[in-house]
């Protein structure tokens, strides 16, 4: 199986970090094809950068999806997830959605901890869009954004652990998601200091992507007709194929 792994920000090191963890989880079960956004923000931490990332993800899908069995949108927040599913010829898995669904399977109420204060309301709205608002105990953020955490994870471990513990003690969560592509691998490091299970969003998304690629009964709707101007050639071509059907 081949899985297209899209990092819709423009930081190659984040793509490499996520791809490394995904390959370690998949072993021989799947091959990941990592792609970094062709344009946009170095790291997604605002609504504007998320909107641009959605376009970058569509652009990446159009250029690289041929020959793949599934797409893994490897960005916590899932920018462009619904749009990707609308035009993709194969199933699309979002890191944040997969993490929330796994958390709901493992506990009654879940919480999210991530880097960057602006992600708080954005993630609360995303969980509501999933229809899981009643299962969400809290979203807690720490000041450093994910790119800063990736550059110096040691400096953030204590703060991340404290936020996850507060989700359990103060918010009533019985499972917490450590969300963010750049935070890959940190859940296991802080788990000994947190009284409830800590889910790594990268690992949850990877598991879901492998399952989606392996699903022989998957059904993907035909993409809708869409006229466009000024898009990249591959995205224009994909949308043009949709128009001709």
C-alpha cells in the first residue's frame, strides 16, 4: 500500500519528522510518500495560515496522489480536510479527526493539548464540526508554537506534561491528545508524568491512514464540477477531469 503523507506547511523538517514516525509504525505494511506544502506558512498557527494550508494540501494531492491508496493529512487541525475528500480519488484521513475518534474510543471525555494560543478556539470549533463537542473536556495550549517545540522539545516537556495533567485533574478528561505534527514522539516521553493516557496525534493518524488504505470496501464519491482560474497545473487538471465526468 502507498499512502500520500501531506504536510501542508512549508517546513521540510516537520515532514521528515512525521514521515519517520509513520514509517516506524507501518513497518512493511505500507509505504509513505511524504510531500511538503509548495507554498504557505512555515508553520500553521493562525486562521490565515490554515486557510492557505488548505489550498497547499489540495495542490499537493493533485500533484502526487496518483498511485496512492490513501492520503494522510499530517497536520493537527486538518486544514482542507473536507475539500480534500471532495476531490480525492482515494480516502483521506486527517490527523486531528483520527485522534479525536480514537480518543472517544478510549475514554468518555477527551482533552487536547497543543502549542500556540490561537489554536485553542480553532480546535474547539473543529471538534464541534466533528459533532464531538459534548465529548470534549478542554483544549489547553502552551505559549510556544509547535515549530518552537520541535526546535527545542526538552524545554517544553514539563509544560506539556503540566497541561495534560491539568486536563485530567481540573477538566475531568480521561484521555488527552497531544496534538501537532511537530510534537511527534513527545507523548511517550511525558506519559509517566500524566495520570491519564496521552495519545500522540501523529501515531493516531498513521494508524487510521493505514486502515483506510487497507479497506477493500472503501467508497469514494466522484468529485464535483469546478471551474477555476490561476491554480497550479495539476490541480487545474484534476478539477478539469472532474468537470469532464
